[in-house]
C-alpha cells in the first residue's frame, strides 16, 4: 500500500498493525459473508449491468489506517459521470455550514483591491487557465479551507434506480469484504476517506482517527444521526480509536444489523 502525507504523519502511525485476534475475526467473518452473499452479488452485478453503462464495481483510492492508500471496492450505485457532477452539488452538501459560501466566492471572483487600484495589486498567477492576482488567490484559498471536509448529499440525484435499492439495504458495501480479506480494511473501524477529505485531516487532533483501522462499519454508522455535524463525526472517529476492543467491535457489529433493519436511518 502507498502512503499519503508522510512528512506530517505522527510517529505512532508508522508501525500500525491490526492485532492478531481482530485480523482473525475479520478473515473468518469476511469468508462467511462472501460465501453467503455470493448469489446476491451475482444478481446485483447483473442488474447494474442491465440498467446503466459502466463497470459493475466502483473502485476509488481511499486513505485508511496510518494514512495507507488502497483501492476501495463498492458496487456502482451512481451514473458513470458522478465524480464530474460532484462539484455541481456542493450547495446540497449536508455538512456544509454555510450553504451560500460557494456562491459568495463565485460572485467575488475579481479581486476588490485590483478593482480599486485599476491594476494588479500583486503578481499574476495562472490557475487552471484563469488569470488571478496572487493576493486574491491566497485569500480564496484561505476561504475555501473553511469548507466542510466531508461530502454527503441526501437523495443524491446521481444515484441510479438499482443504486437506491442497494444503498438502502447496504448491499453496495458487499465488495468491501474482499478489501478486508486483502488486509486493506477491517470489519469494524473508521470509514476510509477519499484523498480530498483525508488531506484536510492532518493536524494531530484530526489525524487521531487514522490510528484506528479502516472499517466497513463503525461508530458513525450506528449513530442515530448519520448527518450530524462534521465535528461530531470526527469525535466519533477519534473515540473509536481510543476505545476499540473486541467487546466494542462485537457491540458495533450487532448494532449495525439493527441499523440496517431500521429503514428510518436511511
């Protein structure tokens, strides 16, 4: 596995390993889950292929324990163009503190100081084909850093009809048991994050979550409100890193089954 942000990684991350007992549980549980769910996985794959063009399994690079990067598997539940459409849905992000923040940035695309002076107030930069003065670029970068780390949209319009069904029943997560067998993930842990989210969580307080293994389920998944604030989600991730134990893992697995059965949580 590759590493991310090595220079910022706390010393305690360098030798992170999943314990023998936890790893044994992961392997046994995953093998049984794959054997039991293989007919469902075959049926899901056929339905996805019939409904829309694109791969059956969605693959993306995620960041897990110790800032390890790995290829993450899920059944594809969105259109092929979903990643390209994500930016258009930024105002619908459930973690967005100020839903008009992005719009205000767009309206202020011209540096007010440059307008006042009638010339560039600092050296000119060319960012993705756009001309912008250095002072205003640094100001925009600072403002954008206040945007939420996580991205979640309720009733996401990019989700396909089959995708809605497998998401509601959590069947889209089944391929992750292969991630567990490979050693990329554990059954219980903190959700592995996309690169654009993980890169924002590198300070000591925020990075604590990466002391725990990446998991299929965890404390966030069994919480009563999965759309709580960004700060609350990070607290839950950090809490698991501190209190994880075989007893706690078993409790989370049992509560996960109850959460899946409770449709009102989805």
